[in-house]
C-alpha cells in the first residue's frame, strides 16, 4: 500500500499533526462520541513553541539536527555497502555466464538442444546480472546524494550553532554583568544608609590624607551610590535590549533555520528510503520477468520471450544422443568377415591342435590327475634366494612348454602364459633331450595343498624373497610387500596371545614350503585361514623374519646404518627418540611404509606381553639384527646398539608413527 507524501510532514510543520478531516473520515458513530482533540492539539502546539522559544530551544534543535545528519550518514553507508555487494554479485554472475558460455562451445561438452538451451540459460542470467549492475549504480548514486546532503546539513548546523549560541551567550553575559552591578549597588546603598542615619558601628575610616569626618564619609558614599546606580541602570538597559533582540530576532531566526535544516534532512532521507524500496521492487520484478516473462508481448524479442522453465523443458536428451551417434555414421567401415580357423594344407596330416589354442580362449585348468607327469626331474641351476632387480624380475625358471603335435598342450597358470608369450628365454631341457611337460598349478586349491603335492618344486614366477623393497614396489605397486602384509595379518589374528611369538622357531619344512608359495605367486596366499599355514603361527613369524633377513639391503638400509647407531648412543631418551625419528623420515618410501606397518604390529604384540611374554626389549632382541643387517662381520660389535634402536622405536611408536 502506497504511503502519501503528507504522512512525512511538510517542511516547517511540527510533527505529530493529523491530517485535516481525519476523524470525519473514520465514520465514528454517535453512540461512542470522541472528545474534540483540538484542545490537546493547541496545548501541544503551545508547549512545542514554548520549548523552541526558551533558552534551551536552540540547543534542543541542534541536538535533533545532529541526529538527523547521523541517520543520513548511516543510511548512506548502508547504501554504499549494499551497492558494493550487489556489484560484486552481478560482476561475478557475468563472469560465470561468460565462462559457462565458452565452456558450452567446447567440443568435449554436449551439443544439440542441450547446448542451445543452456546458452539461453546463461543469457537469462546475464540479463539478471545487468539488472544487478544497474541496481548497484542506483544505490551508489543514492549514497553520493545522501553523503553530500549530510555534509551540507552538518555545515549549516555548525553555522547556526555558532550564530544562535553566540546570541544566547551575549544575553547571558549581559544578565550576569547586570547581576554583579546590582549586588555592588545594593551594598553601597546599605553603607550610605548607615552613614546617613548615624550608625557608628563601622568606626572611623582612615584615608590616605588622614582620618575623615562623618560628613566626608557620607558624601563619599553618596557619590559612589550614584555611580553604582548609574552603572546598574545602564547594564539593565543593555541586558533588556539584548534579551529583546534575542527573543524578537536572533532566536526565532536560528530556530527557523534549524527547523528547515531538520526537515530538509529528514525529508531527503525519507525520499531516499522510498527510492530504495522502489529500486528493490524494480530489481525483483526485472529478474522475475527475466526468469518468467509475460506472455503475448509484441515488442519483446522471441529470444527473451521464453521463461527459464520453457528453456529447460526444450532439452531433448534422446534426440541429442541420437544425433550424436548418427554424426559418426559416415565413419562406419565395412563389416568384418567372420573369423574362423583355417588349417594350412601342409599341416592337414599333423595332429590336431588343442581347442584351447585354436579358439584363443583360455580353458579352465584341468585337474592334476589328468595331466601327464614329467618323466624325470629338471636340472634347474637358478637360485630362488638370489637378489633380483626390477630389470630381471621375469627371468626366473621358465615353465616348460608342449610342442605342436603332443597331446598335452599348454595348461599352465596365467603368470606362466604371460611369461611364455614374452619370449624371454627358451625352456630348460631334460637330460634325454626331449621336451618336458609343464608344471601345472590348480588355482582353486589353497597354497598349502599345492605345495603339499609338489614339495618345494614350485617355479618362482614372481620372486619375493631376496628381492629389494624398491623392486617389489615397482613390480607390484604396493609399498608394503604382500608377504609382510599376510604375515602381520596372521599373527594379529592368531598369534598375539601365543607365548614366545617371534622368539620361538617354527617348523623349518613349513617355512620352506610357505616361502616357495610366495616366490611362486603371492596373490594365491590368504593367511586369514589358518589351514593355509598349517595351523603353525610360529612358522609364519619365522617366515616374516626370514624375509627381512634375505633383503639385499636391510629394512633400515646400509646408507642410514651409521645414523641409527649414532642416535642409539645418545643417553637422553627424548633426544635419542627425535634423532631416530629424523633418520626414519629420511628412509625410502617402501622402507618407511614397511617399517611403519611392522612397528605398529609389534606394538600390538607388546601390548599382550602379559600373555605372550614378549615386551619391547624381547622384541628388540629378536628384530634388531634382522632389521639392521646380520650381526656378523663388522656389525657384530654394534649388536647392542641395534637392539637399542629397535627398543627405542617400539617404546615411542605413536610419537614416531601415526595410527590410522
């Protein structure tokens, strides 16, 4: 509902006055008569004028004008901040529209109806951004107008403060001088009266020329009283004149000027607030028309006559997909001929090739009982425990193959198949010079059963023992080797409460068989089932220590060996811990990750030391030489320091490694 301009009051009119005819328009019935408010209005106007024409009138209006100026400045500051926010929002929206429009044109985005209508969506937002920029400019102009108004009114306030208050000050000074003259006049008159009536209470008065007589004293006092009377009369006339001038001229002029300044400032502020409301309505209406324009407007372009909902509904996903696929119709080549096997005429008399080779599809592995057994052992000169580097990881013993014309065909594991296809070397020969049937691994059986059937003769397709951590990481992509992970998992599940874990030795035959399985293919191993490690968790612990002993470079590395020993020689526990921590952080990534996993595991073991009798000191004795290198040769004198290194690491597990 619009508010009338008369509600804000005319300049110079006192606030609070109702509009003429207000009570007549309310339609009050005669049953409930209302007293005529004219008497109260007259009293209010009279009190209003009395305040303005009093000594505090100018000060009161100066304070009120100061409030008006402060309100105008506050609203101007609000408009400035709001304009900045609106401009930032609008400029950001325009940048977003521009970048979105450019990205829509890129060939890696959807085209067709989606791209066309998406561009229309950005255009709608761009028009909304233009509305926001215009709104921000209007607010900024309003801020400038209000700021100038506040400066002008503040200047007028200071002027009339000086003019009006100086007039008031002159009157106050004149009245004060009049009061002082009256006091002096009254005092001299009393002295003269006592001298004239013969009151001797004051005694003789001595002058510079000797004592004066009573007649002389009376004459002097009479002369002084006349001078004081003249001065008092003059000052009374001066005060009356200044007071009359103040009441008739200076004060009404100052009051009138201050009222005008107040009304102008308040009216301008109210006008700007009304404009602010109007601009907000215009912004919302303009944005609403951008999102949903009115239908049936002839002067609006067709591009701007669609609502945001209409634009989105015109996206046809099915048609876009169909058109995209059909755009590649010209690139479709001729149909390929049917693929079939054709034997060369020269081989017609030879034995038929097995279906697994002719079809190119790997058949399931046959049972071990269906495969021919090798007539005699293979002479394998390779050493499984020798160090293997990344450039020679696939140069282990080569699985034998079956030449064309034999009945067996090739039935090896996937790793053997991949190795044969690479053609790195020729298969080994048996002593008779005839080719040998292959070793066949049934992947559906557990590793323990496999090794139980073939002993320690499994070929090391993917060697683990004796291979550096760096090479294992490059080959397998895991910072912690699978053998370490499986062993730690088995001990965590089944060995934490085993007395003497890592101190007692496992079954040597079991350790050898498990090692052969890991060297063959560690992905076949799952130690969550204790049957896969012969229900012998001590053998798993021994296998883990054997892995660390066989590393070409110890877990803590030869490069940092002296750093660890020097840190162990430090007597202060905190300094020793921090020095070890710094050296551990400098280890290669695979070494650091493996040491972290092992340390957190050993910390869990020592937490059960009340049951397994393996505290940090006992574990350090077991793992010190294992992780830092053999305690033979030049390092035998450092055995005690090696134990101290591991013991310090275990005592400060969570200070060195995080547990996540």
